[in-house]
């Protein structure tokens, strides 16, 4: 029995018994939208939905009467598709091509600025060697790189709060960033599914305004995401990113071992060895927190930061200062940002970590400077923040309202905070 699976678009189509290419007469796996109309219509209620009964009828048509073109079905389905697809490639490419051709920014300057901004990303930095023909044929970035490129692009294109190109183009990019933030949120409520639906319709409309001859099936597929949220929960739990991330291991492996004769056997062996190595850990599924102790704090030290920690941890036997702390896949370290309050009106509050303490080898306290949120920069889709050096506070990692990574970007003397994956902020 197949419970769930992840894969890219053609693989999922194949598994679902559909034609692998979007050139099918009915290219969508979730509705019966015809090929000639599915890209120009933003209200998908106009299309008939695929149902289990309909699917069985189509399969019978294919098997008994060999009528393959009417419904996009090739074979009986193994499952009903769970899918995730990305359109940021299209949007980044169109916006960047427009900015370069209309003289907003030159390509060497784009590459140089991206290079500088990339240092604020911990990993998956975009490829900063974008060439002229990439603007028309594809930007050649991996899924994660493209996502980061979309986040950094407004910082490259907007100068002194102004975008000198056509406003429509920047508006598409910003709409997409907001939608992406909501879709990739760690936590989603039922009503967010309907917000996604609305935002996709608006985004599609805006894309049609800049690209009337749109030829991207992915844009139509976005319309079905809200239903997937209702059925399966937050998209990041069933997104293609995870599949791609795991698949990267195999792709890297082939290059490293340089064995192309029996690649399946070699990668299987190595993968199994890697799994065995993981299973040797104390907790196989839950990784232990990782940190290195810088020094133990002797009793009687009355540093104001230690006082803060002691006040919180009255029964503490030993307290130590640590280097970067990695826990549940998140890293907390000096200068990293955390979210202190997530009220979007007037603004959320952030803190900048000064020190990380471990108490009795099991509890973690972050001492941070409170930051003032000056404004929401709509054109950059980021909060402008500033450290308040006189306000120190401490917070336990378990108490964080949003324990995930917050992108911190310092550019042109200004400091920006971008909470990625929060359902209310920047969405
Ligand atoms: Zn559809």
C-alpha cells in the first residue's frame, strides 16, 4: 500500500497514471482544465474537478477503447497526487530580464550585489554568475537557491525606496514573496488555506498582466495548493524540497565516487552505510542538541548577564557559556535574530542574540538585545530593525514563539529582519 510519496512533477504524473508532460490535452491532475484555456483563467471553479469516479471512467476509456487524449490519463492511478511545484524561476527571470533591459540595473551590478547579500544566507546561496542568456532561458539555480534569490532580488532592484522599472513587475515579485511565505509557513490554520486561494488568484492575474502569453503550467497548478493544505497540512511537510534535498545526496555521491558503471549499487551501499551510522546515535530520530562549551561560569560571578540567567534558573547547579547552539534543526548564535512578539500591528518585535547559555547541560537560555522595529519596508518585503543596546533580556529556547530561522540582512547601513515561514508576518 502506498501511503504517500514525494517527487518532482513528471515523476508524480507518471505515478498517478497521467501523461508525464504538460502538453496533454488535460494537463492538470486535479481538474479537467483544457490545455488551451488553463493558463488564461484565474478562477478555477470554471473547470470540472477530477474525482475518483471520473478517474475510473477515464481509465476504462483508456484501457478498453484506447482513447488517450481526452482526459490526460495514460494508465490506472497508483495514488492521487500530492504535489508541490515552484514558479519563482519564471517570476525571478521575468522581473530580472525587465530590470536589465529597461536599465534599472546592469547585470554585472546584479551579480555583485547578490554576491554581497548572499553572505547573510547560511546555505543555498544563489549562483551569482547570472549571464545575459540566463535571463531568457532559465536562471540555472537549484530550488532552494531560487527561493533565496527571490528573497534577495528586491534588495538588488529597489534603490533608495524606488523601483525605476514598471511597477507591475516588482508587484508580481512581491506578491509571490508574500504567497511563498504563507505557503511555506511552519504552521497553518484552516482559514489560511482560503488566504492562499485568494493570493494565488491575485498573483495569476498579475502574472498575466506582465506576461500575456504565459506558457507555464506551474502557475495553474498553484491554484490547487489550498486544497492540499486542507487535506495534508502545511505544504512544507509534503513539498518537493525534501525530496530534492534527499536526492541531492545521490547526485553528489556519483560525482564523488566516480563510479558510473553500477551507480545504483554504489549509491545504495553508501546510503545504507550512512543510515547505519545515523542509527548508532543515541536517538535515531531526534538529534541531540549540538553545542560546544566555551567556559563554565564559576559560582559567585555577578555579571549582569549571568544574573539574568540565574534569576530564571534559580535551582541551576552549573551554567556555561556556549558557542553556536544547534537544536531541532535551528542554529542560535551571536548576532542571530529571534522573534519576541509576532503582532503584525503595529510591528513584530525582534531580539538580537548576544550570548547563549546552557544550564545543567539540558536547558538553553538566550540573552539578547531587544530591537526596535522601525517599519515594514513594503518594497523589500522586510522589517527594518535597529538594536536598542540598553535593553537586555533573556529567553529560554523552549519559550520561543517562533523558533525558526530569521534572515538578518545588513545593507547600505540599514538592518532588515525577514522571518521566513511565519503565517502572519510578511504574508
Ligand atoms: Zn487544475
